[in-house]
């Protein structure tokens, strides 16, 4: 549900260099971190592709290129364009710092993209750029609060997109520049009124807008009111769109989301019946395909590809023969029609592949294979383009020619020259109860030499229904570059496997799919992977093992510290859930955890207290690092504060770092400077504690 190394005093141990004393990158009076160069190189060199869009004639592909700019403390994005036949190299066609969202007009001659080119702070802009002829970039629309999901109608007349519609309180006299002392009070009537990374959303609902492609009229709001909308897709006749939205009165209580038809005249009609979690619709000749699952009050589920008639009805699940989720950790988009089938992405045991899903129900057919992660795709004019990453390759653009991937960009080669990313080895470990096997990966440290032993960092992913896998992960590269063995796995509760695997850690009192609960078989699996790796790989030093995780992985870090402190030389718990009971009161998604744990925190508070590792803090004996962001709404900063207060009062070895101006996504999309500082803190902490024994 959720960079040259400076000269500092150090002590050399087998396999790595360790600083003689801890230092704080946030305190200029302390010496610089010995890992500053590693963090600068791994994070500061990132340059990769995303969000491909194929022109309707199949000749062009536009995509977004993201580049970390450490000097300016930002991530810059530009739109690039290239021919899909590879006859010339792709090139940047926009010059802004925050350009994205490419989409073509039906004649393939005009490329639309989003930007922030308004002179007013916070506004977003939509632009059109000629592809095959000279011409000035023109502005199609300017919006107060973001533009997303840009899509052009099949008849070429309209552009639809999602934008937030701010309440009048945001533009009241005195409040235009964000001075909240002038704003009227907020009247809260539903849950999920604010979201991590977005702030308040109930008074800034995401609406569907349309504007003429030529920009000759102002954007028109088709869905005014309180409800949120996403993933717009045009009907073939260009007279309406299909969208995902929770628009019924009890959506915040039953967690249902539906697919709706939104007419250009402003009419809104439900196509599904408030009985599931349905979204990412796309209408084609056979009806409306979507991605979703029945019973929205049950989490997690493997999200499937379904089909409903254009007039509405219950979904017929087209992908049921493949028990994998089509809601992917690497990202997602609406399925795309391709004749009598649709194209969609699904996870499979650490990989993410592209599938063709026939509408006759015969089952998904994989179009890609191997140790890759498909991060995005598009298909038009008989051409399929994908953005793909590997463990030692940042994301590049590829064309799918039959069963062969043809590379169009070389960002992975550029990154390899700058940062020298490392590969890893996949292995499996049996579950201790004999019920299956756990997928795991091990990365040897930079400068690895046979016959030496190295310190180990055991990582646990967040979610819990997400996966580690065959994709570039800067965390692993940072740890290996600093001299650690990196160990990762996908224990039960994660995604990429059959639904029963993901549901194995639902609460023991869950009414429909009872499991072990958090801290049950997931802990067994993680420890089995650690034991299996130590037994299989003699270069792993069992006396120098550290552990870390974020979000649910942070929960697991604190939980393991309360039960296995004797096994770990140090542990870091980041953006964690430490008190499951108070989390259900204070998170931006509070009240939804009963979908996983079973009873509500009101009906059975003891169950939530039982799950909470903060109640077992006395059992933590290893050195412990807490990292948390002050604007984290998913796992509020109070989760870290509760743990720190308890550990400090008990005289535990605890260090607590708070990051201002950051939210739950610090490690993934925080400011580059904060991401570098965080990396230095982590690497320094483990280097200081994982010394030779």
C-alpha cells in the first residue's frame, strides 16, 4: 500500500574501508562523508528514459528523458523524439526543465507535451510542437494545478487531460502566494482528504478537462464537483471518454472505484457497479478493457485485465489464466487495443513483462522475456515501443520487432561509463514450512576478490505488495559501490507471484483470506534467505550483517530488531510503520489497513497493538538508525518519533535523522541533495558498525 573520495581518517578492514568515527553530512563542522563520492556518482549520474508515445503512423516515438542535476538540486526532464526505424538517433525537441507527457495528434504531425512555462508560480502548461515541419511551439492551455494524462481524440479535434481544480480558498485575497493565514478553514467530510506527495486533495479534486487542439478556446471542465478522476481514454467516436473514478457516496468506506463514461456534453455514467476496484480503462471495438479486481475491501489482490460492454456491466476477466498482477511496481498505464486483443504489463517473479491478452479469454501471451523490467510501453501504427531497465542498466527505449528488442537509445551505456553499475545473481531459497521457494538476489561488492569476506546488507522492500527484481536500483548500486554485499528477496506478502503468495500475510482474523499477519511468514522468509545466502556464499561474513528497509520494509527492520538483534551488527528503519495502531489513525490512507489486517482498529485494537514492534522496543539491542521525512503523510513522522522516544528513554543506541521538506518518496524522488545526504548517512552508519570482529 503503500559520486572522488576525500581524504579522511579511516581504519581498513578486510573487504572495505571504514571511517574511524561517524560523521553527519548535515553538520558542516564534521568531516565530509567518505561515501560522498559514491553517492554523487551513483545518484548524480542518473539519466534515463520514460513515458514512450508512438505516433499513430508508427513512424515516430517521443519519450521523456530525466536527468539528475546535483548542482541545481533538481531532476530535469525533456521530451525527445526519434524515428522508430532507427534511421537517425533520437534527439531532444524541448528545452524546458520540466517537460513531459508527450502525445501525438492522429495525423502524426503534431506533438503535444506538458511543461511549466507560465510566469505564474505553480501553473502548468500544455504545448503543441510541429514534428515534420518548421514551426513555433504554441501554448494550448495553461492550468493552475498540474496537467497529466494528455490524450488526443481520434478525430483530432480535442485534447483531454487531468488537472486539479483548486478551491477558491487558494486564490482568496492574501492567499494567492500560499499564505494559509488568509485561507478559510477546511471542512473535512471524507477520509483520504490528503495524500502523500500531493498534500490536500479533497479541495483540489482531479478533474477531466478538454480543450481544442488548436488552443482557440479555454479548457472546459467535464467533471466538476468533489470527486477525483484519472486515466482518461477516448471512445472511438470521439464523443466521450472513459475514466477511472470513485464517484459514489461511500467510496471512502468501501474502497470501491469504478469506470465511468464522460461525455463531451458533461454527462457522467457509471459502466461498473461499485463492487470492485476498477481503473485504467481503454475503449475499443470489443468494449471497454480495464485493470482491476473484485472485492475492494480485500488487499492485496492480483489485479487482472477485464472487459465490460461499452454500455456497462460486470467485468469478464481476460487474464485469469495467469495468476500474476497487472498492476506493476515499475509503473502502469491503460491497456492498449491491438486488433482482437490488448497489450498490458504484468509482474512475474522479479521481472515485468509485456503481454498480449486476447479478448476471447484464451489467456495472456508474453511478448517479452528474460531478466528485464518493462517500465512503460506504447503501441500504434503496428509499432510497439517499450522502455526497459535491467539491474545494471538504466531505462532505455526499445522497439519490439517480432520477438526481438531493438535498442533506440544508449542511456545505459552512458551511465555505465559514469557510474560502473554492477550485476547480481538470482537464487532461490525454500520456505521453512516447505510451501514454496523464495526468489532472492545477491550483488557482490565493487572490487570483489575471491577468498575475502565482506559485510552484508540485507534489504527488505516496502509495500508489502511490491517486488524487487530485474531493474536498476540505485540503493543496491550504492551499497555495493561502498563495499557491501547486497542481499534482497521477495518474501511472502510481495507481488510478482500467485495471489495466495501475496495474501499469505493478511491478518489471521481476516474474514476472506486469513494469513499469518505482518511479522509472520514474511519474517520466516527473510531470515531463511539470510541463512541460505550465508550458507551458500562463503564471501558473506555472518559476523558483519546489517539490515535495512523502508515503509513496510521499515516495519520489518524494527520487527527484526526486536527479535533478532543478536543476528545483526546494525539496523536502519526508514519511513517505517512502527505502531500499527496509531498508523491507522494518522496515515493519509488511514482506515484502509483493515482491508489487509481484517478487523478495524476500533473493533480489535489489541490486534493492531500486537502487530506493533514499538511495543517490543525493550528487546532491541543492536545499534539502530531511524530516517524519516517530516512531510511524510503515508507513515507520519510520529511513527519515527514514537520509536525514538522509547529507545532514548530506555538508553538504547539510537540515531535519528529527520529530513525537512521531504515526503514518503525521499529515497526515490526527493531532492538530489537530500538523496545524496541520505545515502551518505546510511553508508557511514553501516560502515561504522559493520567492522571486522
